[in-house]
C-alpha cells in the first residue's frame, strides 16, 4: 500500500495555497486569472537544511519550520488582501537563529507577456527598455498585453528568468511554463522575511488607460515608418513634389524598411496657412497642387512600392460655402457666432448624428475609393484648448451642443473615424492620448509635439520637447499603440543634435517618419536615417510614466544566442558633462563587461564596476555592453543604432575549430561594418561568406576586428570568422 502524500491546502480568497511536504513543493494559484506559481521551498540555517512541514499544532493556516532535531522553531504564514498574497516567515518566540528561506520555481503565465518593472523607485536615472527576451534583476513583474494583467513580486533577491526557449528538462514543474523565478531572504531581517505576489488585473485600465485595448497586430504588426511632406514643404507640396521625394525614398530608404508615403495639405484652399482656412470636410482637392486628384496620387505612390497615406483634420473647416450649407453641423456660442479652432474657423458639433456620419463617410471614400492605407487624423486630444477633445469637455462648449446630454462626444467621433477608414487600415491619432479613446481605436498616436514650426528651422528646443514627451509616454508604446514622437528631422541641426533626435526616436522602437528634403541630405545625414530602420521591436521596461529628463536610457536586448545592453548617455545641457552609471544600476550581474561606442566608432575597453564618459553639450553617446568572453566575440554593427538588435541573426563560437559562425541581415549594395573583440591569446585568420564581399581590418593594437560586408541582394548571409590560438611561450 502506498503512503498517502501529505498535502497542505489553504483557500485564501483569490489565491489557493498548496504544499506537498514530501517534495517541499509550494503551488500558488490565482483563481480568476489561472496564474500558477509552483516551485520548491527551502529553509537553511548555517549548514543545515530544515524541513518545512504541515502545522504541528492547532493553527492550520501556517507551515512549520522544523530543525534537524525535529523541533518546530518558526513558521511560514500566508495572508491575502484582495489579489495580494503575502508569505511571512518568522521565529518562534524569542529566538535569534539565522536562516534563509528560498523559493525557486516556475510561473505559468499568458502568452504575449514579458518581464518588466511596475514599482517605481525614487530618484530613477535610467529609462529601461527591452527587446526580445532579456533577463534582469531590475524586473519585478510580468505583464500580459492581451489581458492587461500584471503579476507583481516584492521579494528579496528576486529574479525572473524567461524559459520560453528552454528545453523541457529545464522546466522544473510545469511543462508549459514561460518564466522561472527565484528569491531568498534572511529570516533575521524584517525587510527580507516577507514574500509578496499580487495579480494586478486591469493594470493599465484602472490607472492611466480607461479605454485599454492591446494593439491589433494583425492590422498593424509593427510601428509604421514613412515620409510626410509637412515638415519641409508645409502648405506648398504638390503631387509631383511628393512623387519626386518618393523616388528618392525608394532608392535610399525603401530597402531599409520605409513603408508609407503620406500626403499632407491637399484639401481645397490648403496652399496657404493657417490650417483653419482649409476645406476639411467636403473632400475638395486643391486642383493647383493635385490636378490629377488624390486617387491617382495614391496609385502612383503604390506603383513606387510604398503604401499611400493621407493627413486629415476633420473637426472643422475653413469653407464659408460649406458652412452656409450645413450651419446646424457647427458650434455657435450663445450669441450665435461660430466657434472655431486651429483646424477650422467653423468647428463641428459632435452631438449631431449627421456630422458624425460625415466623418465616417469622407474617410470611407478616402480609404476604399481613393485607396489610402494610412491615415494621420489631426486635431484630436493635443495639449491645449485648440484640440477637439479639450473643447468638447468645456462646459460652455457642451452647453451649445445640439444635444448637450450626449455621452462621450469625442469618442463618438473617434469611433466613426475608425469605422470609416476600416479595420484593414492604419490609424494614427494626432495628437493622441493614452488617457482617451484613441487607445481603443487607433494603431499609433502622435505623442510628441511639433518638431518644427511652419517656415522655421528645426531647433534644439524642439528636440528637447520630443525627448521629454517620449520619456513621459513611452511606457504605453508597443502595448496600447505605437508612439509617434513626430518626424525625425536632421536638417538645421548640428551633427551632435541630429544624433540625439535619431537616438530618441529609434532606441525605444517608436514610429519613424522622415520629413526632410531627401535629395538635399548629406551622405552622413542619409546614413543616420538609414541607421534607424527598420524599427527595432522594443517595449518599455518600466510600465509607468516619467516627468524628468533621464540622462541614461538602457535597451536590454535578449536573443537566443546572447544578450547585451545598448546604453545611451544623454547630455541635455548646453555645457559638457561627464555622465556615468554603475553597472549594478543597470541591473547587470557582477563580472567584466566590454564596451563599444556607436556614434564615434570607439572601443572603450572593459569595466567591472562603472561606465562613464565626458559628453559634449547637446549630445549623446551610445554604447553596447557585452559580458566579456574568453573567446572572440561580437561587439557592434553600424547597420542600425541598436548595434545588432535588428541585423544580427545568429552568432556561435566553436571552441574546437576556433570559428565564430555569424549570420547578418544585409541590405542590397549597402556596406555593413561589424566589430568584434579578439582576446590577447587569439589571432584572426580569415573571414569567409558566400555571395558576399568581405573586407577586414584590425585596430586597437590587435584587439578589434572590423568586418565589412556587401551583398548584391538583401537577405541573411552567413559569415564565418576563423581564429587560431597563439602559441604559449616556454
């Protein structure tokens, strides 16, 4: 007869606690979400391992800590408050033995989830970002996008490990587990004697995003990229101007991933600012600038390999004729005078059903008859009273609605816009806020302010504002919608300032649109824009907003073949500064790391404690940090400013053959230069690859190997680097 396994079970509100004494297996199950945490409990005191058992007395809601002599010396108590479960370990009476309670196990969690931080800390200096599956002790939570579910841990020496690609033998308790967790705390320290786990349902919705809905990745699988005319032509672009730029874009940027070509300022009367004079509601086209019509232009753009996009500002009009024909569609003050805004001297009444239907209809025509696939719809939330969301919330404006009791007037409009363009088109809300309905209906949102004002040069103040808006709102990027920090412009800026805006836009994986005269860019400026494409698949590492100019941004890259950090040091000031960070502040494990700087193409040696550099005013330096290896290793690539995150497909070291087998994504006829470190006891021999021209050079006293690669066709290309061990002197 088999012995019955002792099983301790507690039903504590939202959580069920199960403990198997024989295996020391603790399982925590959250009923509503079906999140399961299962792993091995262990308690050690000195060199001795104690047993954790069912209660030995009449108190049935705690486990007992039993010393090697069989005496109960402490307890593990479980309590809940809503979705929060707390495990507290403590001594029995007045005893002062030392001990460590540890837990190591797995978490069964929904798909499309990732480790992150949800608990803000004081005086944070680092913006954490992530791409792929990097692991770091800075992460205290798991987040599932589809469910808007956060699983938060507060435990000593805590670490989450991604197990999605681990073999089954490495998954200790749950065959389909995605994450491993570890924690250990000293019982004699009050701050370490508590283990907390909380299932935070509707994490975003109940805090910042009342219309929470995850990005529809079937419709918009990646952040939009493209070019738009406004920030260089403003109100003067013609159809031929747009097509001339598109021909240059096809040659210089389409091979790198540029997707959309978006037309702005096309409406009747749109060839002369201000925007309030444009004829926004009747689909009238400016015949002088677009004589063949908007459908023909969409077809011409598509023929060049781009997806056509269109700017609209439909919350008002400047057409006196249209206004006179539809007076009851527009807002009037108590004296009967029209209410206007920046995008129309006559502003629409969102409570009027005919107006809402008009919004739907004109976008349906532009989408399904004209053929536009990307819609930048302007005048939405913005940051001031000139935008409709703000206007429609004002009591004095609501009082003059046709139907003052209408519910959610702005949402009515946004929903109609989505219905009009259709569920197979990309919707950029400009400006769109995560606090409003844009989060539910739009695929992307202009979170940045204007990067340039009409007929003015691009200024450093605009770049600063772009960075500030990014820091404030990046925590919803690639979750609720794709953030648009506004156009990436490099003209008028110094090379250092241009590097700043390129890094601000590209490092976090935001929507990336260009807007310069492409044919007037220098080769260096063109290359800089190319180095931002395609957009890296990145997400926020901390799911809460910032309201300060953080000087350090850290993109943690995790790939099946390795992990590294891409760390930006920003000097936002007008004076040079020395900026530095402790490696521990980046959440890096103790050890030696090798650093390489992207913008100056500089090998920075190794460090085990701190990375620092003097940064010029209004400048950025962008480093990779790789754990130092004893064998030759990859350090950097000039293909993209994330230095391998978009173009390094694989890298494997073979000790027996002394080869480093790599695979890189190359762009046709574009030279990519990669950087490798050669340890002192190795010598480089050769680099070989099929259908690719390879050039090599060695710098930094033999420690740095540069490998240049050029292929006739875009694709993945294996490159094998051969080394040999140097002879050991007698």
